C-alpha cells in the first residue's frame, strides 16, 4: 500500500504552536484604514488613478498628493511583510495541497468576486462620463477593454507569491529526503534565541533594496501595468523582498527577538529620511529625480528605502509594546479588515457621489469622506459577513 501523506518539508520541523501576535492583527487594521484614507485622498487630489475623482480646485489638493506619495512608500510593503510572516506557518499546518487550496479560496475567490460583481459598480460613474463622448459604447465592452483588479491587485500579487512559495517548498522537498530539525530545548519547544542583530542588516538591506529598485525602475519605467492591473510596479522589488523578509522573520522568530531600541532608531531614521525627501520634493532636484537612471533618482530611491524601513521598525516595536492586547473592538476590526479591503472601493465611490454637490476645499472633502467611509466600511463588511458562506472567503 502506498502512502498518501504530504512529503516532509525540507526546511522545518513539525509545527509548534506560537502565541497569537495581537499587535500584528492591530497593525493590519491600521494599514487597512490607511488604504481607505489613501483612496479617499486620491478621490480629491491631483492623481487621477481611482474609480471616482474630483480633481482639486484649490492648493490643499497638494497636501493630499503628498500624503498619497508618502503613504505609498511603506504601507503596501508592510502588508506584504505581514502576509509573508504567516505563510510558512500556514504551509506547515495545512501541507502543500491544503495550503494551495486555502489560498485559492481565500484570495482567488475574493479577487473574482471583485472583478465580476464589485468592479462594475465602482466604475459606473466613469462609465456615465464616457457615454457622453461614446453613447453607443456598451458597458460590457468598456469593462473588457479596461478590466483590472483595482485595489485587489494586492490580493492578486499575494496569491502569485504564495503559489511561488509553495512551488519552492515542493522543489526543496524533492531535493531533501531528510528533515533538518530546529534546535529544541529539553521541553520539546524551539530553543530560545538571543536578541536579534538587526542594525547592520537593516542598513545593508536598505541600500540593497534601493539599488535594486533603482535598476528596476530604470529597466521598467512604466507607472502602470495594464495587463495585471498593477498601479505601482516601481515598488515591486520592495513588495517581493519584504514578503521574503516576513517568511524569514517567522523562521527566525524575529518578531520576539527584535530589540525594543529598534523602534526609536527606526523613528529617527524615518524622520531624517522624511526631511531629506521633503527638501528634495521642494527643491530643484524634484523633476530630475523623476528621470529613471539619473543620479537624483538613485538618491531619492535610497532615501525612500531608509524611510520605509524606519517606519516599519517604528510601527512594529511601538505596537508590540503599547498595543499588544486584544479586546472586543480590536477583534471586531481585525475580523472584518480583509472584507473592508475588498469592499471599500464601492463604499468610497458611493459616498463620493453623495458628496459631489458639496463645494468645499479638497482637504475638507477628504476629511468628511474619510470620517464617513471608515466606519461605514466596517459596518458593511460585518453585515455582509453574516451571509452564510461569506466568512469562508472574507
């Protein structure tokens, strides 16, 4: 009789239980709120890359653009970092087939639901404007000509990364018939390891990420990939590398071993980088920094990398120290965060239309839209997740 069990993994011992990292759940909530605020700012700023926009008619729109640019440097990369951290454990628990099946359901199904159901609703305002110029253009043709995953590009890329991870693990399993166990203590739990040596690796990683990103943007300068709907391909090296760092962080127990002093150091790093970025954006080098391959672009990207890692370190340590307890509100926000990510485009478009007749400064409308959208997104997500079967995918 042949065995039908999954092959043993070539890089890990049997999974051991780990305590829940409540602060990571809370970070995901905050990052999800930033996603909602990000697209609310795009709605009223000067960067027309959203389903419904009202280009700013006053100088306050520049503030929204700055928020979008600064936010873009770190918030999606941190999403990939957190997502990568949970991938190895899920693979260990479920096995290769179970892991792939779970990812196809949890990521693939929401992606399809957005493409088929939610995206047509979100693009309705744009379609009504296009009809004025092309009255005979059917909605289905416009949909096919402009189809992309919208904000669900993150889910799309994460699904691809997860499947690549599964393939890599499978190849490693084939090369190694013997599992290499982790060091264990006398109790059978993973052996305690000392504080993480982090400072020099962070500096090296920041420089390396900056150089790779510089070369990537030089080779692929397009600001948008229409085939896969990736709105920020220039950040793809950051997304991939932080996803890998998340995987390594899980294996090395970096979440626990990262020293507390990394938080203040990261904060200082981020603030210094932010000042340099602000001087560059306001100075004569701003336009030259937009030219792929220029030395100004290299400087900007290096500073951007240090800012990204500084913010991530500061947030990780701060949340671990101050927000590492769960409660009813935090559980509610965390349980519905992914559904909010999937649904928020429709909520923002609907609220934007409702506020369209209101004449106000761009930053004022942004504040009002955000104040309405955040609670409404979570209320809508919680309501929809009461439908039988929805919780399995959202």
